[in-house]
C-alpha cells in the first residue's frame, strides 16, 4: 500500500464517530469502508468471531436508533433496497478487534488512525468538561459577589440620599 492511501485524515474519521448509549461508536458500514471491505464481509467476520466482541466492544442499534440515523443521513428505506437490520456499532476497542479479525494490512494500518481519532475525541470531551467546571465555579463566585455588590450599592445610596444637617448661615439676618 502506498503512503498516499495509507494516510487517512483524522477529521474524516472523527465525523464518523457517534454517541449511542453513552459510548462513542462507529457504524459497521463506516468501518468497512475504512478497512477496505464490504459491510457484508465485515459482519460475516464478526459473526464468525462473536466471542471477541463482548457488549462493551460492539452492539446492534435498536430500530429507533437506526431510524434516527436514517433520517439524519436521508438513506433509503427498507422497501427501496435499504438495510433490513439495524447496523452494528463498534466502540474504540471493538474497532481495534475488527482489525485483527479482518486480518488485512489495510485494516491494521487504518486501525491506528481510528484509535487516534477516538483519542482526539476523548481529549476534546475532557477539555469541554474542564471548561464547564470552570464556568460553574466562576458562576458560583459571581453569585457571592452580587450580594456583596448589592450591599455596597445600598450603602452608597444611603450616603447620597441622607440629608445633610442644616448649616448655619453666616452673616446678618
């Protein structure tokens, strides 16, 4: 395989990572495309090696989850040649296991890029969590400062509106 075909932009893989049931996953058809095999062949290899794919590596989407994907991508319906069964999705570990099951050079090379994409997504999520935590902390601090500022403003208003004692006039009446 030449170097031009071996390099897969991580951004193109990132766009194929979805979130289902609280896990980051890739669809069987996307992995098949990346690994250079048909979806049918990929799923055949999975069925032949089911013991390598526990529930935390791979699961089949529900009909409802598959429908949400179908409407998102505007893919064909079942009556017009679409898939008859909901797709399998693979977690990061499942995608790696696929490379060993498919046992092709391209699958092994591509699995490296897939893992890097999952790692980058994990880093992005952790950065967002850190930002959310800092914003919450800042919000908590500001709420405390609001009360102090309001107390200060009331004190300033009292000073401004407090009538000054009458001054004695100097001079003749």
